[in-house]
């Protein structure tokens, strides 16, 4: 194997807040769906 003297430059993006907001949104969606399903009465006429 030969060694490579020059390294390729690559772009490193800055930190983003999107993963935090996306995780919070998914969590709140799942909590809301769980609450909705737990409060529903399956097989009961309303």
C-alpha cells in the first residue's frame, strides 16, 4: 500500500438544531397518539 501525501478537503457542516426539534416532534406525536388510543373505547357504541 502506498501512502497518500495530500488529503482531500471535505465540508463539515455547522451544528444544527433540527435533530432536536425533529425528535421532540416525533415524541410528542407518539404521546398524543398513545393518549388518543387509550381514551378511545373499542367496540363500544357511543
